[in-house]
C-alpha cells in the first residue's frame, strides 16, 4: 500500500476541477439550444437543434433524476469505485482496468468520427453543466466528466462481458493468496435471471394490421431511465436508457423498435496458457514457439480506512488472447472478449435512428454487439429475431465453455462470423418471434433456426421455462392489440410447476402410506394437484409452490452443477420421492413459522417496497409495501419479480425483474404504453419517486406521450438546462 499526498491525489486520482467562468459561459450557450419538457409522470422529453445538443440535454436530465446512479455506473466502468468505497472494491476495479485504459480511450476518442466525437462532447458538457449549476451535489469521485469517458461504458446491458471474470480468482492470482471460488461464482446459488423478454408480432396477427413489439427488460430495479430524445437532425427515440449513457438502449422511434435480451451465445473464452521461464524472463507456448509474456503495472487508487487516499500497484500479464485472470491446474488462464469501444458506441447510437429492417441491419454490420439478442419490428410490418453480431469464428471441435489449450493455434479466434452465419428469423410465416434469454432454436416455433445448422458456441443457454411459456401464449395469437399483447406479457401460468407438480404426485403415490412425511404433506399435495398453476396475489398455492421449489432448488443445484445437468431437469427427474416430499414439508414449515400458516396468500409475502434513493435498498416489514402477484422468472413467469427474504424480514421484497415494460404499435403513427418500476426520479422527495409503483405491481401500463402535441397536453414544466 502506498499513501498519496493530497496534491498527488488532486493531480492523479480525481478528475479536473469543475468548469471555470469562461467554460461555464460556453455551456450556458449550449443549453440555449436544448429544451426539456417534463410530463405528468416526470418523464423528460428532450429536444436539441443537433443530435449533440440533444445528448447534452439527455445527460443533464439524467443527472437531474439520479446523478448518483450516473456517477456510480462510470465509477464502475472506469475502475474507480475503490476511490469511494475502499479496499473492498480494489479487485473489481483491477478487473475493469485490465480492459479499460484511459490512455487508450483518449486515443480512441481523438480518432473517432467527427459526429461521434460531437456526441461525446455534448454528453460530457451536459453532465458538467449539471454539476456547475448544482453546487449542492457532491460527486463521490468524478468531479468532471471528460468526453472519452463515454467509451468506457458503450453497451447498456445489465452485466457486461467483463463480469465473467471471477473476482476471487483474480485476487488469488494477483494477490498471491489461496482463495476458493464462491458458491455464487461456481453457479451453485440461484441467481434471478438478469435477462429480458421480447416479442415481435407481424401485422397478420394484429387487429389493425400493424406490427407490435413487447419491450420487457428484466434488470435491477431503477437501473434505467425512461425518456424521449429528439433533434432537428432526425433523432427521435423513446425508451429505456441506462443511467449515464446517451442512447436509448431498448425502445422505439416513429418507424421502428428494438428490444434487447441477454444472449446465451458464447463469445467470452478462456485459454489455458503454458508459462515457461527462460533467462529470467517469462514466455508462453504457442505452437512450436515461445512468445514473450507481456506485462504492465496497473495502479488502483483506493480510499483507506482513515479516509486518506492510497493505491496498490499490480504487475499484470497478457498473451495475445487477452489478460491473465487466474490460475488452474498449473496453467495461467487468459480471457478473450470483445473490446471495440468506438464501434460499440457507434452501433448503440446509430441503431436508434434506423427506420426499417434494412437500415437497422446496416448498422449491425459494425459487429460490436456481443451480448444482445434483438427483437425488431417496424412500420413496414417486418419483424425479426437477431443473434448478437460479434461472434468469433472458432474450431467447433473444442469445448469453449471450458478453458481451451492456448498453446494450440487451432483454438484461436479466426475473425468474426458474417451476420448471415448467425441464427436469425425474418418475417416467419407463423407471424411471431420471441426471445426470453433462451436459445434461438424456438424463436419462431416451427420456423425457428435449426440447432444442427450452427456451431455449438452459438448458444450455451438452452431452453428455459419462460421460453416454453412464450411459445404457449404466442402459438394461438390473433387479432392482437396493445392490450392483448400486455395480457400475454403478464400471462400467469407457471410452466416450471406444470412440469414439477406431476412428479410430486408420482413421488407421493410411490411413498408407503406409513411414511410420516407423506402423512404430513397429504393436504399440501392435494392442494397443489388441484391448482391451475397460475399466480395471483390471492393464491395460497403460489406461496406453497414457490417455497417448495426453492427448497428443491437448494438441494438440486449443487448436484446438477457437478453432473453438468440442467437444474430443472435434476429437480424433475433426479430428486428422489423422499427428497421431494421433504422439500414440501420444509416449505410448509417455513410458511407456518414466518406467516402463521402454509395457506398464506402470495400477495401477503411477495412485496414491492422503495424506501429511499440508495442503490442497495434496506427493506423493512414494518414499512409500507405493495403486493405483487407475479413471481420470479425462475418458475416460468413471463412477468418477472425477483424477490427474496432480506436481513430482518420475513416478507419477500423484489429488487430485479420487470423494470421498464412497454408495448408498441407501428402504424401510420406509433402508439405505445409503458410502465417503470417505482418512478422516474431517484429522489424520495420527488412526486415521481414512487408514483408508478401501484401500476407496476398490477401490470397497468400508461399511455406514452410520443408526439409533440401529446407531450404538450401533458406537460408540467418546459425549461432549458440550468433554469
């Protein structure tokens, strides 16, 4: 550990001071070209003369609503969290810094296209103008935003590819310690799916002959801002933008819409490197050669326990595959992933201006989307499912879900696949396409891509209960309207229990009558057998089924992982009758202990609560909360509410799942309805902190104000940044 003087901290750790008077004058002049209208839900509708002006207003409006989340996202992206949160964040910061180098990003910024550079300038100016006009806001780390910083966070997914690197193993390697991977890192704990649902519906299946799109991201609550951004240069996009980014990530314009879902494509690979020491230097084997192992020193500043700034320095290593991130079985493990910040930022912004399938695909040729499947619909009536565009070509003889031999040149990436080589669906005869973070091979029913036609690495996710559910609700779709699409998005059927409960009935029948556990759960089995497998706030069966499923998951997941099996398959087919009945008895006891009866309605347990603006909420059974009928995506609910018990609570409180939800119709004029978890503002004092909570819990989407005349009717305030 090295202590740093305050002068050195000011020069080397913190960003430059806020704008001086001459710069402030320039920013005020920029603000004059921007207008922000807040509607009666607090949603910002931003307009600028140029796209860059609109981005200026977009960044400013996001900072107004929740500067903490904007700054936090860029502290994470830049590897600077430890400067605020101390030593506990050092390893996450080091992980970022293995890939994010300010020197490189500054050079990338300098050689970026003029139009993109203008957007980055507008973005930084908007955030800096907010700080200059709000001196009461005290950033934790970033006191001034520089345009190049936008390149550090160029893709809006909930979890980036970098997060595949296990922090315990990074610390074990570079901290020279023996650390086992956590159960979470080993995939033994249930993690609420951080993904999404997207449905695209062709005109032939809709009442008015217009294409429809469901936008249903499953993310951490309050992870994205809902807004509209437009300019005199043709920009006019509405939807969800990840805090701090200057593009609509999931949304629509007047002619087309796009919904991204987390993909199961394998585009992050590990290589087992053979390290050789020779003449005091380290090399790695590659074919018949020894290549020099590259090294560099990375400094990670952090806030020490006494509040002073300090830093730790690490000598890190890289091969041509990528940085070394851990050691296993005597090999050093390097990792390869997409690192194309300029192209990624271009693709993220330009697709928001695409007005049809052809123009959307032209942008996709940038091949800088590694993690998103896309559901697309437009006013011409075209619909599509698209796989990610950054897909390395590999030798399919190798299993890239595990580290491959880095010394064998045959394992190397060999360029990128052409877009036509990836699974895709365009205007299928059945009239619908979907994705629920499942494989692409059921995306359009019988008209889906065929698994046998593609390399194994095109999907590592497989099918999931939501995929089965989506197929069920879409296969009989006809005469759909926006309301009908909402009904399908909130269909209450739980496909996981449709499969599991018959195995419970069989387990009960196979158990001898004298068995005490069988006698204890007789009524519970009968109750679940009679249940329609649909969630509702009043349903006691939903409570019992969820608690039973959780008890089985805890038993099955480690064994399934060890045997390379799907956990759902293991629960259904491998758990013994005794284990299934014991899990039901355990669930009944938990319900009785916590709520007085195993016949407790689900809505009394499953709750939405937003107490303050903190990114990590503290929940309290004594404080007001709202019942939520839909369950975790774990059980096949399309509408997802990832909830659990928290320290000191008996009730379940949700923190992720359905966040921003929208349905869009592409006719002569676009029509949409939407809802966001809680509300638009992160300030508990704002009327828009929790004004959408009840609507959210009921799936009661509100009308979207897209056209100027509609925005004007519902405008509460129109102003320029700084006013």
